[in-house]
């Protein structure tokens, strides 16, 4: 068991439950991170590939990759799981066509969701009703619309926050002083809220 350096979060507890064989915990973890990871994947993709089916495919592959490599995950802080998922998504995107071609040629050897032929796979999201899926897609589309309306520097800092980076890590990524990043984040959040709740 990985000992967290900060108090354990719900994500840490769900990961530990999955490691102990609780398949239902995977569905809960998927639900917890699906919307934020969808947004991160959308902006990591080349604009030509930002089709809903591409984003959904990468989302599924990311979670399957996370399930396969869960033993490699180390909890460090409350944002560390989403940050880890984000890195997996980057690898999936980078592998892109090569990965898809390899899967087609080989018939697919990656882990698949639980089925009769794969009883030990992670739970699919079958517990979600079609209306719930539609609502979630609409919520993501609204969020993407608001993020697209932001100036690029506001959007970048908000995406870094969604990704789970600390202010210090953001400062390192953007090559700016920590105080400047904190102020930029504050302004970006305020502007985003204004877009969500226009007067």
C-alpha cells in the first residue's frame, strides 16, 4: 500500500479498493474524473482531431491504461491521480495512429472492460442511464464553450489547475514567478465565473 504524504482523498481510497479487487470502485473512479479528463484530452488533441468520437476513444484508452498500470500509481497530493491520468492521456495521444494500427493488426491485446470473456476486466459504465450520458455530454460541451471564450493565457492556467498541478508546478511549467501564476489563476477563475453567471 502506498502511504500518502497528505491526508488521503476519495481518489486514493478508490484506488486502494480497486487494488484489493473491488471492481465497482473503478466505475466510481471513472465517474469522478471523466468530465475533467475529457476537457483535458480535448485541449491536448490537435484541433483537427477534436471530434467527440476521438475524445471518447482516447478517454476509454486512458482509463484502460490506468487500470492496467494502477500498481505504478503513487499518491503524493490531492491532485496527483488526475495528473497521472493526464500523463497517460498524453501517451495515448502521442501513440495515436501507431497504437490504433497495431490494435487492428493484432486483433487487440489491450485490457478490455469486463465481459464474459474477460471477467477480471474493469467495470464498464453500464450503470449510467442514456439520459445521464446525454446530460454529461451537454455539460462538457457547455464547459468547453466557456473555456473557448477565455483568453488563451486564462485557459492554459485553468487547464493546469484542472490537471491537478499546484501553483508551484504551474510556475515551473509556465516559467513565471509563483505569485504571478497565483494572480493569473485568480483572474482566470473570476473571468470563468463571470462567463458562467453573466449579469
